[in-house]
């Protein structure tokens, strides 16, 4: 049961989006997210939404997967849209005591909801179509300039790789420890919040101890395989940008320009 | 001079100034020849794992010297050359895989050595084929069985093109099937690629298959020789609470109770061959007795 949790949720495939260079995907996702917030009216946001829809269909990932990731943040969406309902001016549509809902409020709520949903969909596309190793490799390349500021870029990327590699291993271990503690009579399902948190201690302590042991073993195995940091290291997979990436960049530029144009010609929704 | 030479090495995990120093190795000298298949036997705490780690400069001996292909393991300038030539595979297959994809894990070693990308690709494919895991190259390691994971770990070493692989109880955490897979792979690598194998184990049936067996006890070499030479010394091994293969044990007990058995059987097949004439004679005798 606990093993079903997958981090990154990479869904292998050969679609246009899958084949884009990971570096390009990360940067474009970042740009899109910025532009979701740059768009200040429905026209601009609509342009972004069309782009998302196109990307979703191109990704070849079943749409149900995207719904699943939206379901996870359903609460956040409802919470923020309800809060926004009470902001903004315009005609009063409904009032009860000092609480009143205005047309501006409704527009705000819808606007913010679309923003959040777009945000989630864009980041989902990235994690669904890019393998964790591709992601960390690409991040290492993107962050390379930070080396000048003495940021240990290679070490950070290596830590991410190892963390991702050990997520399933540690989940499996947690499962085992939980069963072992239950077999000894540990009660993890009943009692109040504090009691349940306290019940986690007999799981966390063995988990920590074994993680340190694993870390020691792994460090030794890495040294045995001549690991000595990023210096002089090569990569088996060299990431090349292709003409597909050029197409993606051009399309993105057009969309971003359209968003800016919408901002200039139409009035903003949020004040 | 042998490929790996340990000259009178001592080792202690305690601080040099510690009042009570527990010596894990107390003067061990041994040589591993190129192309050999050596099994290193011993109890927990006999120093067998420690000595393995001195072979690729993971540990440096407190006294004495270890040479790998005439290179001193204390010489830091040849450290990576030594580790490339002598690969070490550890017990827990889960803890020695670095990447989330099999082929990327195998590439880890050559990547560290700065091998060009096309050459890494070639080596990774070759190494995965050598351990018969090529079809799993795009799998996630956590979905594989213990034996498969351990073979990936071995492939990760092979991709560095070593002369020698030292394995520290590689089968201790595996099921019988995984053990057979790993052992078969090692024998294949030894025969086909001429890679020197040093197998540390406490399974007697694994040691029997080796070309040479070295038995360690309390930081010293107890005895060494061909499997037959070693396991024929049943009394010596028993005195040090070490097991002998079951076939050898059976023959030893039969001999002790006065039965005439030739040689020292090590495997079940040899044991059957040795017992057959004895059993036939017994049934024939019995048949005569009836009439």
C-alpha cells in the first residue's frame, strides 16, 4: 500500500513532449509559470489555457493522470477561490449581514482558480514526461553558472539523484518496520493526534538508524567505484537540443507575446 | 610477484594510542595470482572482510604492505588506478546502487573515470550482457530481485574494466536461486574474461567451487590450498568451529566409524560416486546373509 506512492510520477512514453530536451522543458515550465502570473486578464489567461490544453494532448499521458494530480490540491483550490469570492468591487450579487459577494469577487475567484489549476497542470506535465535522472541532470546543467558563486552544483545534483533512488527503498523499509512493530503490539491506528504522533517514534528511530547504515555502505560503494566529486567526470548520456526544442521555444515565445499583448489591450481583472 | 600481494599486514580499527588495541589482522601474508578464483573463508570477525578492503585501498594496513600489480596501496597518486583494477562488491545489493535506472547505475564507475560518452555506452552494454541483465537495462533497481541487483552491482564493476573483483559475502542476503545466479556469473567471468575473483563467503558449497581456498581465523591464515587439501583437514576446521561441506562431513564420519572410503568427496556427486561401491557391497553382503 505505502509502496504505491511514486515520487515524480514519471510516465514513460515517446511523445513530442517526452522527446524535448529536459533542460528546455524545465526552463519553459518556469517561463510558463511566470507568465501565468503575468497574465492579468481573462484573455491572457485563456491564451495560456489553450497552450496547456495543447501540451496535455501532445504529452500522450492519459488525462485521468492529470485529474488525479488536480484532486490532490482540490482543497487548496476551493479554499483560495472561496476567499477570493469576498474581494473585489462591482455589483453586489448577494449579501448577508456584512458579508457580500460582488461580480468582481466572482471574477476574482474564477481567475485565481484557473491560475492555480494551470500552475499544477504545467508542473505535472514536467514530472510526468521527464524521468527523475533527466531532471537532476538537466538541473545540474542549468545551475552550472552558479559554480562561479561557489555553489556545489554537482554535489546538489548527486544528492537529488541518490534521494530519488532511495525513496522506494526507504518506503519498503518503513513498511517492514511498521509490520514488525505491529507484530510486537504497537498500536498506530487509535488514539488522538498526539498519541498517533508518539506511535510514530518506534518506526522513525529504526528507520533513521538503518538509513545511516545504508548511507555508510553507499559511500563506501561509491568510493570503490572511483567517485571523487564532479571533477573530471563524464556522462554517458549527453543531452542534445534538437529541432523539436526549437519548435517548442518558438511556440512558447508566440504565446508569451500574445499574453503581453492581451495585457496591453484589455483591462486587468485583479486590482 | 603475484597480482595482489599482502606482506605481513596488521590492522586495527582502534586508535593507535588506545590502551586496549584489538588487532583484526595479525600478520597476514598472501598472494592472489592473476586469473585465479580464490575463496576466502572464515567466521564473522576473522578479519576476512577487513583484508578484502585493504586490497583496493579502502583501508590501509597499520603494518605491512599491500601491492596491487606492483603498486603500493599507500601511494595516493595511484589510488584510483588501484580501485579501477580491483573492484569491490559488498554484501547488501540495495546499498550499492546509485542511480534509479539500471544502465545509469552501471555507467557510474566509467563516468567517474572520465571515459568518453560513446565508450561508456559500449562498456555498459557489454557489462550488462556479461551478467545477462541487458534486457533489464531500463528497469528501476528496486523492482529487481536480490540476485539481479547483485549482478547489476557486478556489472557496475565490470564496466570499469577491472583485472580483479573482490566480493565481500555477495550472496549472504540472497535466496538460493539468487546465490546460484551470482555464483554462475562469477565463474563465467573468471573463465571467459580471465577476471581474477576473490570471493569472501561463509558458504562451504561456494568455497568448494573455487580454485583455491584460504581459511582465516582470528586475524591469521589458518590454512590454504585446493578445496580438497583444505577440507580434508576436517579436525583442524572443526577445532576452529568451521564447517566442512556436508558431503565431506558424511564421508568423514563414515571413515571414523570404520568404513573404507576413498579420497575426500566435496560435492554431492563425488560423494555419491564414493558411496556407490560401498552400498553395492553392503546390499550384496546382505543378500548373501539372507540365504
